[in-house]
């Protein structure tokens, strides 16, 4: 398949820059994949499409404030996105793999100063965009991030670098059920849930089954190959505990909340659809033609064209159904991407 087959034109003004005023008041498009019919609803109506015997699988990974703004000794600002801790022998302090922006004028040995008395030193370049940095802080590094780190919003959500960190973004770029710290991007399908919606869903006899997949740099990687099949996914760590595996195996229908929960389920499910408690890593890349083994319905957001996430939803519903649904979403002025509206495919 050619990647250009999965492109579409999106008016820039439909890229949501802020979340809905109330989480569960975002819009919900319900897509019936057999008929291609679409219902236009509000997210708080979700429970009407669920019932006894359903298991809703959520990714409970917690986003940490991985974005830092600092200044070089020359005065220029540097934006840093922390990706993963790295152990480097004979170096004290915290060492991290990170993305830098702008990266053209930095080099090994550059020092960056941050609020709170933190100083970072660029140790080496790991690849075109990845760097290794060492940080020295007067307080534990996690406490420093809690005080000075910013929400790691994707680049299409615009925030001025000289603006102080947004407490609203730190709260809203996080699901209400986030539990296990480790992601550098939110599992955005879950951002629409409130405690009230979760209660309504459970009151209809639906069980909630958490899984954990820590979202990493691969989320930001565009597909750069002309052939869809030539792309390779980045490895991501996941956990599926015994209680959730039991709920999933007992369910008559499994609703995956987001592409990350989907990838965990499809990584661990056997040919009969049974899952087992396991921890590990996955590079699962789902494209049209894939046979789903455990996911019966998918709750998701509206994704970037030519992205691995858009390919996954096209695999689940069919490219033609998704083309019509996305066309309708644009026509009806739905809000797109991380802070945008939602879609339920049943």
C-alpha cells in the first residue's frame, strides 16, 4: 500500500488548540462499521452504546511533565522534551535521552540553565533529533519536574515558549484515571472521560479493565516511507495485570479506549482472542488487512493523515468507511487531534 492513499486535507482551524470547556461535552461520532452510518452525539452519551458483559479497556499510563524551557549561555532559548532516563557510568546527576528544539545551534558541551537552579549539559548527539543530556538540580529531579516541567503537548498545539507553564494543560493533558507515571504523550482517547461518565458506564454493567502502555517518542515519528509496509514502529513498554486479563477474557465484547490499549490487547491476544497477564514491549504496527483478535469496538480521536494511528483506525473500520467518516467530521466542523473530539467505532 502507498502512504499517499491515507492522506486527507484538513483545514488548519479544525486542529484543536484547547480542550473542550468540560471533558465530557466534546462531540462524539459513532461509526457503525458494517453499514458505514454515523451518529453525531455528545461524549456523555457514550454509555448508551455499551451494556452488560462489555469490558472497556483503558490505558492508565500517566503523563509526566517532560517539557522544559531553558536558556543557553548565549541567551538563546532551548525547548527540551525528555524521552527516557539513561544510566551512564561515572556521571552524577540525571542523564536523559531527549529531543531539542531548535537543534541547529547546539552541540556537545553546551550548557542550558533552567528555573529552579537546574543546569543541563548536552553530552552527545544520538541521532538526527535525539540527544543525551545530564541535569544537575538542587532538589530531586522528579521534584524539579513537578515544579517546573510543562505538559508535553504535541507540536501542532501551539504554545509560546516565553509563556509560563500552564496548569490547565498539566491537568487536561491527562486522563482522570491516569495512575502509572511514564508517558511523554497522553493516551488522548481517554481525555474525554469524567468520573461521572465512568460511573454511568459501570452502572450499565460494563467492567473497566486498565492496561498500561507508556507512550514514547514513536508517537511523534511521522511515517517517512512511501510504502506503508516499510515503516518500523518504535518499541513501547506495556503491562497487563491478572485482574484486567480476567475481566477481558470474561467479556462478551471488548471496547478499547484508544490505539494504545488496542495495541496492548492485540499484542498479547492469542488466535482465540484470549489474553494473559504479562509485561513486555511491543512494536506492533497495525495496517489495513490486519485481523483483529480481541478488540470488538474502538473509542479514539481524529488522527493525523498518513500517521500510524490513522492507519490503525482504517484497519479497524475499513479505509472507505473512515474516509467518509472523516469527510463528515470536517463538514460538521469537528475538532481534530489530541484536544479534539472523539469517535466510537462499533
